[in-house]
């Protein structure tokens, strides 16, 4: 069994867990307090964690004569998906009727391939377009670059082998994120890292706004988990903060998994700490609480040991003094 202060001072553990619960921070056990207090590196998912997870369409570039027809096609396909970006497109399109989709195939980490109304449709990222030999003209590449550097997540739509739409989607940063990350740095956190499936340029735009030290985009869930392993092999004590099903491998693998309370059940179940109301500002408070609780444990143990030593010393002195009595 691994040693921890909490094993020897359960009262401090209970007090710390209770204090966190009152403040909307669910800490799942005393060992979590001990491990969390030693974290030196925080790793964050982007969508739904650093952002609100409610993206909306902010820009559309059309490369066909009939924008409305292309929108109807992509909206019909996105009805088959539960992805947040797809929901943003549906909210934007607001179609009264949709085309029948006869076949769909979700390509992990890339998007959707579909057939509807005798059209072959691709809806996804650049990797999906490249994998299906969709030609991107200089104009499209320039538009893509401009949207990415301004922080848009991109959805590309190709119909019958031709790119028809480039959709720029933005998500709002959660309130208090920048301030919370700053507080974590002040408390001694060495690294703040963002891992995301978004393209690198969009990810860097968000990271720069928030003051995050490292950012890696275009990642699959398994890539995120591999990066957590890399940090641990380098000797870092890691905390991963996420909210979705795709985050569960990293939440489980990291030394401390932290889930947003409004996230998926899988993320909440596999985490060690839950921010109950998805209040990001509670993250710094949770870290501060574990530090304070550990310090209290150390003080209590020191007091107990000092008391024992004094009692032993007194007993020894008493025996010595008694030995001189005839």
C-alpha cells in the first residue's frame, strides 16, 4: 500500500473533502488530496473545458452558386451527428425540411461521409478532404488560413468531389479561465498545456489569449493519452481537465483526472475530482484546498509526534530519577 499523509491523518482528509463539497468541489477520497497537492503540470482539453462547449457559426465561405442548397445538404448530414460543431451548423441553417440521408459513415477524428439525394457528401476537417482527394485551390487555402489564425474551428463540406463550403465556428471562452490559469501559475504550477482535436492554428490562437504555455492540435483521444504518458515518464505529476467521452482515457491515465460537472457521465465517473457546476474558477480553489489540507495533515502529525516524544522523554527521565531513590 502506498504511503500518504491522509492514511495517518483521516480527520484532516474528511475536513478537506467536506469543505470542498460545500464549495461545489467533489474530491473522491483522501489519496486524491495527497496526489492532487503534488501536481506540477495541468493539461486541458479545449472544447467544453476551456470553452463553454456551445459553438456557433461565425463565418461561411461558399464556393458554389447556390449557398442555400449547400447549407441544406450539410444540415441534413449533421442531423445524423451529435457533435457540437454539427449542432452549431443546424442552429445556423434553421431548415424547415431536410434531404433524406441514405448512408452515413463516421470517420474517427475526421468527420462524416454520407450519401443523400444521389450526392456523395463529405463533412469534416482537412484530413477528411485530403484522404478523399478533394482539391483545395489557393483561394480556399488562403480563406482557411485566415479563419484559423482568427480562432475559428473549421468544417469543410465537399459535394460530389468539389469543396462547396468552408464553415468557421467559434466557441466562447469560459468566464474566469484566464484569471484561474494565472492563479495556478502563482501557486507554483510549472506547465499549463492544451491538447485538442482542433487544428493547430486555431488552438494557438486560444492558447495565446489565455496565456497557456504549450498547445498541441490535431490530436485524437489516443494521442492525448500518449502525451500524458510522456509527461509522466519525464517525472511530471499531471492533472488532466476534460468533459467529454473522448477525454476519459486521459482522465483515467493522468495522476489526477478532473471533470467539469456539466460534462458526460463517463468523464465524471472516471475522474478523481469533479467541479460540480462546471465553474472553472473552482479549479484553483480545489488545488489550493488540497495544499492547505496536506499542510494541516503535516502539522497535526508533527504535533502528535512531538507530543509522543515528549511523553517518552518524560517517562525516561522519570525512570532515571526513580533509580536514584534508595
